[in-house]
C-alpha cells in the first residue's frame, strides 16, 4: 500500500501520534537514508513489542520503506 493509500485508509490518521503527518512526509521523500542508530531504535521497539526477530524485522521495515 502506498503512503497516500495509507493516509486514506488509516482509521487513526491525524489522531493519537502528533508526528504522524511528519512521518508520512518522510516516507514520501525521494532521497531517504537511515542510520545504524535508527535501526537499533526500531529493533528495540519491535523487541519491546515481543516480536520474534526484531533485528531482521527492523532491516526489512527500512528496506520496505525504500530507505538505504
């Protein structure tokens, strides 16, 4: 699903997270780069959520979003 599709279909768009709009704009940016720290932070979030392989999921998430 595209980011624009997410905006249209997301039942909580604009609610809850005050930075949701900023995050959507970042995902739409043509030149995206992630840092090792961002991967560690994302893996930490997935770990606290109880996912089985948080490191692999973090890498997958960054690649799926089109970041390098």
